[in-house]
């Protein structure tokens, strides 16, 4: 239900203190209150107020039972943990107050909320992302300065330095994959259409290398996208940036001439210059060491995909009554074959017919109908783009990882950027994977596992939702994998199994009418998924004909790009491969295919393992309005995002729970200095020495007291509240500052003494040399006098 914040300007009616909540007895005219506008009645026994809307000045009578006070001042609060009244009203109004005052960042403890301004921001010190802002936040404790993205970065980086080259290469790498992995959507002009995980490696406090990891590329966008959306940026940048001669070389025209680009009927983005961005792309490729030939091959593959999208078919009927297809035009096929160095006849045959291995020997060539031909065309396009995207990241990592030797214990910084929760007009397999990635584990489960005492907060735990999705053996993803490994299974059989196993679960829904859908009640709300194409997308395996065709290219450099599609490399994964072993014998049982969902879940488990070993900081992005306009704050839209992202529950957890969780070893490594010199480093201890848990207890109790309410000790982790974290960080910073001053003083003293000794040695040497010179001079003078006297005497 839509809610709004209103201004109380009058009080009337009889007061019954027994019926009036204590928190509302001090309301007075002019106080901000929050209420449900759908409740417009009042009782004689309750205190009644008349309220006036800030937005539209309408008035209504309400009981105090339906009001919530809002006390935020003129500019709101920087950290919403400090809110006196924590509810949707206070969170929404606080974000609006700050947004109206050009404060787009707000904290929830160590979580940063960012409300998109859709414009640049300048302050008295210049650009808020300029060098002055970087210097201002460098090395500062989180929470000591106004909220800013740099504060999160500074807390994570902790005064690391870097070499200019590797830093430039990492930045250019990010720019490169943005061109190939981002696109315009209905909600975002620069939406990331793949999950991105960047690892930045450190050696002795210096950035020494990096690695980019990608998850779940939105390959379906290559062949289809909604109205007012665009395909990946690279297609438009290529067409805008190539010279006339280069376009002729690749056989390219304008964007509106290509089926894969004109479906959304949107070719430009306000504020984005595709031609200039193509120049930046070339610069990025150069900095990352891509050769001219490699760059040329990248553009060849992108151009080939555009030509492939324009391939169309005409129906053809054979004498035996079988329906087939024929190519509507050979021009695009010739360009495709030319660019990828393929045989044009082989390309045409692959697009119009398929091979069937129903006999032990030679395959049978079967004509395809027009729907099958279009599917194969699109499958080839997706295979081309996916292999190119994967090769670019692999090639880029080869350059970046060469700067850093592999070390399992190497420290580093990780940046995880994943899709937000999605609920579209029609949701499919991609949305199920995206929403599964967004199902975060909540705090209560970890508190229970760590055996600590705390007062549970009333919020929705999504553990049961995760069980429906991925718990063996009947989780939706496991059912999907089982069906994907049966050749005769289809989307309907998968849906039937979902209904059979989960129909009685309150978090699962069956459609009332006969529909190919199922519903899941996510933490963000109910989402309906259409199962059409689920098995095909989960298998995501190009046919053997497509794989063989791409790997038959005469260009060895292109073969490197297509190498991951080599049938020999995925022989044990592709259920559509020739069902014969190396000896030519038919095989009845094959290993289970590595499906998209299985790989994705494995990647998530690996990723969560890395994150669990890390000290995480979170940035949550809020969209203020659907029109992407500056200075416009759509309260219903923002309120929906507050609910979807469970911000109220998050604030409650951060305020009354223990949001800071660190393993004892990591905690002691960070705060050991607070114990003084009597506790050496962890590796110093031998038998009978204090454990890391005991050391952590000594650290915490030194600053919080033995019976403090701001910490708890679990079986493997220490749990802290925000205020204790700030205290520890402040003390640590002060000790470091004092230590640095002492070190500077000691070093200056050492250098001064060293300089004095060197000067003293030099002075002694000069004195000795002077005395020697003076004696030799006197001796030579006397010698000359004696010789002169001897000459006179003779």
C-alpha cells in the first residue's frame, strides 16, 4: 500500500490516555507524522488529530494508533542507525531530506546507501569525486566524515599504494568489459548485464595485480531486447567509431539496419557519446596489450554477429512433404564466412539442416523448419559473443595476473557487483538465477551457528526460500538439472515436478489457470516465472554442428577465441554430442552435463567462501525516479525499494544486533596493537600461549568492559556493534598515528645521526688530508731551500 508523510497542524477531539500510545502523547501542531492514508476513521475514545499533506495539502482525521512520528530535523541524519524511530517513514523521509539537500550518500553503519542523482555534483571544494575529495577521505575512519563512496573505499584499502601501470590497466580493464557487458535497460542507461567479481592483489601494501571473474552473462540480450532498450554497448560504439574505410572492410552500415539492434528502436543514450567511447575502448585495448591483430579479430566477431542477425529464411517444402527452409539472401552468409574465415557452404548447411545420430555410423542430415533455423541462428550468435567475452576476460587476466605471483594467503581487495532483484513483465530462467543470487543469508542463522545470545529481530528469514531453490534433492535448481540431463525431458515435465514437490509449500505458488508458470515468494516479494525455454537455457549447449563449424576456421587467432567451444574440450559435458566413444561404439550412459545453473551455484558457493574470509563493505543503490531525471524523488518508488531491500530490518539489525563479524584471527591481526607490546604477533606464540579467542576477549573487554552489551563471542567469530567498532578503529588509528610519529622521530634522529657521523668522518678525512698537505708543503719548501743552499755551497 502506498504511504505518504504528512504534517500535523491541529489537534481536536476527546483524549483517552488509556487508548493513546505513550509515544504520541507529546505531539503538537507542526510535528511531522507518518500514517496510512487508507485509514480515515477515528474512535471517540482515542486522541484524534487533523493532518495536512506536505505534498498535496489535503486534510484528514486520524487516530494516534495510525500515526508514527518523524523527527529528523532539517537535513536528516547521516547514519540511520541514529534514528530514534526506525520505521519506513523515517527511512524514506530521511533519504528524501538528504536528497533534496544534495546529499546522495547515507550510512547504515558500514553500509552505504547511494541515491542516484542523475547529474554531476560540485561543492566548494570542486567535484565530489575530484582529487580533493580523495585526499580528504584518504585514511579516515569510516563515520568520521560525511557519507561518501570514498569513505568505504578508504576503509577497505587502508592506505594501500600502487604502481601507475597496474592501476591504469585495472581501470582500463573495467572500461573494456563495460563496453562488452553493459547495456541500456528500462531502469538503467548503463546496466551491468553480468555478475562481476574483481580481485585486486596486494604485495607489501602495493597493488600488484588483479583478476576479473564473470558470472551469468545475459546472452539472451544479444538476440532480443525490449522496446526502449539497447543491446550491449559495443555494437553501437563500433558502428559510431569506425571510419568509413573500416566499415567497408567489415561490411557494416548504421545501427538501424541490423535486426539485433533495431528491436528496441533506441540507438542513442542521453549523455553517452558512442564515438568517443569507442576511442576510449581502443585506448583500453592498447593499455592492456592487445595487438592490432587481436583488436581486428574482436571487431570481426562483433561484425559477424550483426551480419548473422540479418540472416532470414524462406519456407521450403520437399517432395516427401517435409517442411524445410532456404536462405533468403546469401549476402550476409558471405560476409559471415569472410570475417570468420569459414566455408560459406558449410555455414549455409548448418543454418538450414541438422545432423542426427540415430545410426551408429554416418549422421543423417535432417532439414529444419523456420523456427528451428532461427533458433540455430540465434544460438550461433550467442555462442560467438559468449566465447568472445570469455576470451577477452581471459586475455585481460593474463596481463593483469602476470604482475602478481599466485599465493593462497595473499591479501587483497574484492569488488563484487551483481544484478539487483528483478521482477519483469515476463520472468524466465535468467531472472530466477539473478534473484537466487540476491537471496542473502540473514544474521539469525549465523548467530545460532556461533552459539551466541541475542534478542531475535522480527524479520523474514529467507532460509526456507533458499531451500526451495537449491536444497537437494528436490530444490527447483536440482529438479531443473535432473530434467536437463534427460534428452526426452521438456519444460512441461520440469514444471510438473516443481508442482508435485512444492505445491504444499506456502512460499511456492501454482497458477490458478492452466499456465506454464510457477511462483516463488522471495524476500522482495512474489515473482512468477514462465518455464518456456528453461531447459534449453540451462543446457546452454551449442549443437555439435555449430561447434565443429566455428572450430573449422582457417584463422588460428580466431580459433583461440573459439577454443573453449572445441567439441573435444566439452565432450563429456554436451549431451548433444555424437553418442559414440573414441572406438566408435555407442554409449548409453554419459556423464551429467555441466548445466548453467550448476556452474552458477558452484561459482556462488566459491564466491561466498571468498567473501566469508573477507571484511565486507556494502554499497546499496537506490533509484529515485523511473524517468532518470535529476532532482526528482518519487516516494512510492523509493518506498518500494526500501521494502524490497529490507532497509528497516537492516537498520534494526545494525542497531540492536551485531553487524560486525570477524574471525578471531583476523580480528586479532587488526587490533592486536591495542594490547600494547606485551602481546607479540600471533605467529610468535608457542605451546601454552593465549589463543586468538582469548586475545580477542582481552582486546574487547579492555574497551567495552567485561559485561558490555556491545559484543558477543561465538565459536569462531567475535560479534560487535557499530559503536564498539568505531571505538576500536579510533583507538587503533590513534595508536598508529602515535606510532607513525615515533617512527618518523626515530627515523629523523637516525638520519640526523647518520648525517652527523658521515659529516664527522668527512671532516676528519678533510683535516687529515689538509694536515698531510700542509706538512708536505712545508717539507717540499724546506727541501727546495736545502737544495738551493747545497747548490750555492758547491
